[in-house]
């Protein structure tokens, strides 16, 4: 919740784009001062042409980092609530490490795909990143299950 409010504060109080570059774009394209629709269309064209990050400031990256952290904590809380509600008994603790691991994988995959898409990376590469994230989760799950079975096989003296 704190990072959501921080993200909102960043995006509402600090411009994510360089104002001088946006003003120069408006002058170059002949956009009048009060013509927000034309300016919005030009920014949409920048997004389609994958040139929008050339106009970005550090505020955009700080807001993106804060958004990633907020998504991370929301996914953890949803995962823990669902784990406790559907998979654990009343007296059992939910698996915090699993929730944090999956949340980290999901949030970093989400922000990586978003950032790389804005940089103009091919869609096949973006799907490869998604497949890699799923593969990493399966590998972690397999290794942890193997670790549990090998520790259960060893009998204490």
C-alpha cells in the first residue's frame, strides 16, 4: 500500500517525460499550445514507434521501480491469502518463501516485458522471457521438492 501511494505521488507530482523535449516536439509538429488531442496523438505515435523512452526522465524509472515493488507486495499478499484460504489448515502457516519467490518472478517478468516492449524488442523475445520465468519457477519447485524428499529419507540417529 505504501509503495502504491508512493508511485501515485511520483507520477502525479513529477513529470515522467522531459518537458523541454516534449515542447520541442510540439514546436516541430506545429501543435498549438492548447491542442492536447494533437499532442496526445503525437505521444501515441512515439509509443508505437518505440521512441517514448528517449523522452523519459529519471522520474519515470523511479516510478517504474516503485510500481514493481508495489506489484511485488500485492502478489505476495494475494498468494498468502489464497494459500491460507484454500491449501492450509487453520493452524498451519502459509509458505512465505514460496509467495516471495513467485512474486519476485512475476513482478520482474512483468516490468521486464513492459520495459523491453517500450524499447521495441521483438514479441518472440518477450514470449521467451515469459517462458523463461515459468521454467525458473518449475526448476525451483522441482529442486525444493527434491530437497524435501532427500531430507526425509535420512533418519536421525
